[in-house]
């Protein structure tokens, strides 16, 4: 054993240094590329925060910026590793860092000119109007709140280095946190205005505290400083409202605001799906309910899950009659096709859906779920049918009856896959009792798990248990039992009414019949049914009462 280890260590010692460096570079090529990009962003950021000329000042600012960005990168690698797999997101994050600094320099110049033009006291408090918090607001909307906190920390330190003012570091950090908190649940574009108002309030309070600390709160410099601090929130709201749609379009980013717009059932794709494939439309709406409910319990984005479920089967619009939920009557288009051809038609709806989504400029996250919602699963029905028709010369292969994939890469994609399969299978239950629904959900999700379809996403066994419970609860609510309402025999009720009317008419006196006296004509006779007016036989109405003879006389 020792001799083997000694040989390996000796072989390593004899390797030249250049060869070792080459091997390391090949093994960590991706990390080295990201390091080069990080150094380039540090170079650009150090240029943005340069306040005086000098090689020593530039090298120092470059090294400080590189350390801060390296900390940012390490945090993303530790807590948000999914971002590192998407170079577009990394590029966007780097652009937000350098872009925020560049906009800060532009507004510093413009606000300083405005400050001098209005003849305010020259105390440098125009810096309170620089809209640095816009970067944190955009990061919250595009990425997440955790990334926005680290972004705020880095930007506040860079701003303090840039302006050589430690109090301004505190001002930027507090304002950036307020911007991030104000849009953490932003669902409408109008909410950005309220976010800007919150930033204005927080910046004004922070500026007042800084003025009090510096002893300028009760001097003529305080009103313009507070005014510029209030202006910063309004400028943040305006700039974010302008930049967000641009970023969404060019980078294919799906924010909650754009997802809310896709939930509109009057969207052209949803409207066409409702007309061309009404069964698929209804199926997609129910899958959306299931996926959204499951996303809430596993910590995924419920809004994204519902949107992806709405559009996951839009490819079925091309040939809707070949899918069972859209077939009317007993006609089945697959009866005249071979199992292989039927399998190809079913597989094609994924590709058609991806093409439609790209034509309508859908976000990449939604397109990925459309492509992954079947993974590499097997089309069991037609594969089994092919096995029944097999011959010794032609044995079907599972490869021809599996979707091309890829497997779900995110929790949302896995949730849509499971919700799709469970909802479709639930319609095969003859009597959907709660026990049968629970057994069906258990069976479907276990088969997906055993087939390895959710191996590449972040779902745990605990998540799967909670998903089963939520699916069972919703499907039980959908297929709830109702009492059988008794039918009312309208014809029988009509015959009974006619017989009752006929019997009542036969017991009434004929028109003009006189009341018999008992020898005392002046005594009032008791009233009986005979005193009631008779029915007119022709019209069915009551005839007018005729006077008695004694009364007439």
C-alpha cells in the first residue's frame, strides 16, 4: 500500500510545473473564465469611482473593488449557485453594478450643477439626490431579496470609496435596503411608484439624522439637502420604471410584474387555446391550481408555477383532435395510426409549444418549463400497444416512445410535470373517492420519482410528501360528491291539478238555482258552498251570481 502511494507521489513530483498548470486550467476552465470577467468588472468599476489622477490611487481602488466583487461572487456561489449556470444572468448582474455607478456619476454632475444654479449653500449635500438605490430595486425585481442585500452592501462601500465620505456609505446602504424591501412583493408596475415614495421617506429621515450628526440640521443647508434626498426616491422610481421593461425584453427575464401580465386569460395564446382546444384549456387551468398550491408548500415561486402550467400544453393547438381531452364523441384519430406515429404526434406538441412561446417573446424560464414538463418520460399507452403488435423482426424500443427532454431542472418544472400527470390520470377514475384519489396521486408521483425524472431538480422527499398531500386535497375538492336531486314529474302534477279542478266543478250548483226556504222566507239562510258562483262551462270563469226569487220580488 505504501509503495503504491509512494509511486503516485513520485509521479506527481516529476511532473513539470507548466504541465500541472495546464491540467489545472483545463479542469477549472469555467471558474477561470468567470475570474477574468470579475477582474474586468473590477477594472470598469474602479474607473467609475476615480476622483483624482494617480496610478497608486487607481491600483488601490481596483484592488478594493476586486475584493468586494469577489465577496459578492462567493456569496452567490454559496447561496444562489443556479445563477452561475446562466451567463446571461451573471452578465446582467455585472452590468447592474457598473451601470449603477455610471448613472451615479452622471447624476452627481447634473445635481451639482442644479445645486449651484439655485444658489444653495455649497456644502456638498446635493449627493443626497444621487439615485444609487435603483440598483438594489432592480436586483430585487429581477433576482431575489438575498442578492439585493449583498448588492446593497457592495454598492454602499463602493460609493463611500468614490465620494470619500463614510456617512454617505451609511446613507446609500439604508436607502438601498428600503428600495429592496419596497418591491419585495411587487406585482404591478404602479407599485414601483409607491416604492419610490418609500425610498424618498427613508432617505429624507436618514439625511436628517446625518445633518443632525454633522451639526447642519438647523442651518440653511438643511432644506436643500432634505429636498434632494426626497427627490432621489422619485428619480429611482422613474428610472426603474423605464429600465425594467428594457431589461425584461433584451435578457428574456421574467419578473413577477411580467408574469402577472401573462396570467391574463385574454392573452392571444390562451384565447386561441380556448377556441381550438377547449379540453386542453380547462386541463391547463386545473394544472395551474395544482402547481401553484404545491409551489407554496415547497418554497417555489407560485406565480411562475401557475403561468408555466397555463402555457405548458399550448403546442396541442396544432393538432388538438389527437389529444383525448379534445376528442368529441367516440371518434379516436389514433385508431387508424400506428403506435409509433401516434407517439411522434404526442412528442411533437412539446416542440410546437416551445416555438409558439418563442414567437410570442416568452421569458426563458417559461420556455424551459414548456420544454421540460414531460422530461424523458415514456409514453406508456402507445409503447404497450406497440409491444402487443410486435413481431420477432420488429421489437419496439423505449427510445422511440420517450420524450426528448431534458428532465426538469427546477422545482417549478417538476411541479408542473407532476400536476400535469396527476390531473390527466384523475379523469380515469370511475368513482373518484378520497381514498382512490390519494392512491392515484401516490402512484403517479412515485412512478415519476422511480423513473428518475426529478433527479436533476432540488426537490426533497419531504417536499414530495407535502406535494402529495396538497394534490390530494385539491383533487378531492374538485371531485367532491353531491346529493342526487329528485326529479319533478311536471306532467303528473298537471294531471292532478286538472282532476282536482274537475271534481270541484261537479260539486257546484248550476247557474240560477234558488235557495229552498224552510217556511220562513224572511229568515236569513246559512251560507254554504251552494252560495258560491258556478263556473262558466265555456270560458272556465265564474258566472255572476243571480239574485234569488224572494229577494228579486
